[in-house]
C-alpha cells in the first residue's frame, strides 16, 4: 500500500507539471508535443480524481475512529459509527480497485477510431453477400453506439454484395470495442443463388485496424506514387467521365490503396491517405513484434473455412464464437447490430487465448 501511495503522489506531481506545461505558448505551438501531453494529462486526470477520492475516504475514516473513541458508553452512537466505517471501508476497496485498474497498462490504440476492412472469402457471390451482411452488422452497431461511419472504398457486386469494403468507424473506444472482431467469419445458410435448397458454407474476412494519426506515421511524399483514373461503378453522372478516382502506392512497402467513392479527386485522396496511414501503423506495430511478414494475414488468414473465428448458422439460428466458447441463439438480432454480448465476452478474454487455431468444431 505504501508503494501505491508513493506512485499516486508521483502521478499527482506529474499532473501538476503537465497542467503548467499545457499553458506554455512554446508547447502549444508544437503540435505533436502538445497532443502527446494533452493525452497524458487526460489519462492522469482520471487517476488523480480517484486519488483525491481515496484521500477523502481516509479522512472520513480517521474522523469516524475519533468519534468512536469519544462515543465510549453510547451503544447507539457506536453502532452508527461502526456502520459508517463499514460503508467507508467498502467504498475504499472499490476506489483502490479502480485505481489499480487505471494504473494497469492499456493498449495505446484503444480510444482510436477504427479502419475496418471486410472482404469476401470462400464462396463466390454468397461470400460477397455475407460480406455485405457483416458490413450492415457493424454499421448498425456503430449507430447504436452513436458512432459515425464512412465508407472509404468498396467493390460491390450485381446482387448487392461486396467483394471488399473499407470503412472508418469514428467513436471513442471504437478500437477497444471492436479489435477482437478480426479474423475469418463463416456463414452456413441456403444462398439465394441456390435452387436446390442445399446449405452452403461461405466466409468473409474482417480486419480491424486502429486509425493512425498524422503524427504517428510519417509518410515521405517522394515514396508515394499517386495515379488518378475514371471511377467505375453502377451509374452516376461522374462515373467514367472525370478523373476523380485515386490510387496511392506506398513504394517502400508496396501497399496500395484506392478510393473512388467521392466525386472530388481531393476528397478521394484524403480518404485513401487515412487508410494508408492506418495500414502503415499496423505494419509498424508488427515490425516491433517481429511479425512484419504476416502483418495483415495474421488478422484475417487466407479466408479458408478452417481458419474461422465465428460461425453464423441460419438453419439453427445460432452464432458461435469458436475462440470464446460462446454460442448465442439470436442470429437475426446479432446481424442487426446487437453484438454486445459477443464483444463483452471478447473483452474479458486475454487476446493470446482468443487467437483462432482452426481446430474449433462447428
């Protein structure tokens, strides 16, 4: 407990230093440093508030002990004081637990926006339709949370599916909430393209990346090749008439990002750069853990059925997460965005334990 108090006192001192620093004009002008210190200040502020509450409880406990001594012989007052001390000790335990949780190192990306990429895997047109179902599921969930979604790029199919769709979910804690959704999602149902009524198994892959901020990823303009071309798609006055679509190639890594959803070439370029920064941040993270070669495949695998992390079985009205050992029988509601139960289970499971190994049964 003494070590905890010393740590809290040091945090309180650091908090005071940051408060002074953030009013320094020279720091305010340094965008990168100012943003970094602002984040640290906000984080430490929560801990300092808990520390203040803990000190207040300790003072109340000390006052209660003094009152207990003065109440010798007054059974009723002693009983009241004892009840108050029990309440305060219980509250003290809760605050200490909250402090310990706040001091536990967190994923620095948890509060970031999400760049989500969904691609059709095994199963042809049915896989593309399932990719569209997953896109709807996540956007409906984002709506429920009051988050904003924006499509960055997509390749639709004639039946309303997606070969791939890349979109951003903007909201506090979005990455923390959704990061365990990365992997191969499998669907078992009778496709609308199936005339004989046979159940098919198809897959789609989901990649969840934290959106990178400009200060986190430095991109040398000389390392980019930017191509513009006519947009293609399902009609529209601007389609195939103006060079609004943009393709950006990051030469050192070979990463390619295309965007053609906007009529403005500038807006398409801005969107493509947001996705590129997030992919480069992901590569940077993988480099640090010596896993560069599998930077993105580590999230989604190859799209083969054996690599599934979750199965959506329509005939049985069942959704099973094979990493978490969780099965729910409300498939329609889940595909409508009610995925909190699955996300809660994932948040309580250590990431290394939740990795899929392809051995889970259907």
